[in-house]
C-alpha cells in the first residue's frame, strides 16, 4: 500500500518533521515510522545509497505509511528517474545556484507535459498492472512529486529572487552549515551575516508562495523555525540519536 501524499499534507498548511538519514537499514525506517515521523528522507548525497537501496527503503516506508523522500547526489536525470521509479515521493537536490538547474530538475522529475520523465513498468507506477489509465498515472505522479532544491551557497542566495520563479519547484531547503562555509564563516552557521542571508531566502520563498525548510537542531529550535514560517523540518539521524542518548546517559553520569 502506497504511503499518504506528503504534498497533500503540506497543502493543508501543516508543518512536517522528518528524519534525514544516510543508512540503508529498512529496520530504522520502520522504527522511525512507528515513532510518528511525517516523512523519511534518505540521504544519497552523504550516504552510499543506490537506486536499489532506495527501493528497499521506499518499501519499508510504505509498510509504516510514511512518505519516502530522497536527497540525490547530483543533477543526473537517470539517477533521479531511478529514485522516483523506486517509489520516492520527492527529491531534494543539493548545490544548486542557477535557474537552469531548477528547470533541469523539473524536466527530470515530472512526466510530460510538465517535464520529460519516462514512464515504465516500475514500482512507482504499480508496474502498470493496476489497470488505471496512463493519463491518470501521470497526473497523479506529477501532483505528488515534491521538488526541493537546497540553498547552501551564497550564489544561490544572490539568485533567490530568480530561483523562486521557476515553475514546478515546490519549495527550498536551507543548508546553514554549507551556506556559512560558502560565506567564509567556518564553523559559524549562526554568524549575523549568515542569519541575514537565511532571512533573505525565507522572505523571498514565502513571498513566492513556496515552501521553505531547514535543519532543526533541538525540539526548541524546531518550534522557533515553525513560528518563523518553516514548513519542512529535517532531523538528521545523528542529531536525533545524540539528543535522545545524551538524556539517558546523563542519568547515570550525573548521579552521586
């Protein structure tokens, strides 16, 4: 059974929180699903994830009714096709700085007439065995495929007013650490210059009626981000483990 559409949940005005993980372990996916995450994003940029791994993870997501998303390593149309064919509902693309890259992402991820994605007898299309008209398959897939370029370079910030106008892009995810590095502030993602750049992006994206999101470090930080208008919050699996384990380990280490 396919997972619920994350696009539909976002259309209702909800903020969503999900795990970002480089692991290939489907058990972790199921555990996260049972604990109530809104989505599970596999990290194919910093993790060694293949399209075959994506299919395994997408199946595990469907078991626990959690939408699967993927950060892919590059703007490779065939790679994006394989991840989507595996059953991934959305693509997060790192490193973009130009509008032509966003147009290429839309072309790779959407079926005609919106893009140039090829249709085949794959998992995402129920292997074309459901009996549904092909037109319905295409329209449904296009409507529920979420496209989220990442803003993690000052060049992208400088171009944000153009980037937000690209049709077919649903929103933007801000990467504060890489953004700070691109601005020369090593290990200073909270530098005032970085904060100003992030605020500029949030303002432009929201004014264009698109979604904006970023990484949440703590539950308190997540609440602040939601109050500031962020709709998609990523919880890196390492951060989740650190926050949870530190509380448990502190019980023993602070006892008399």
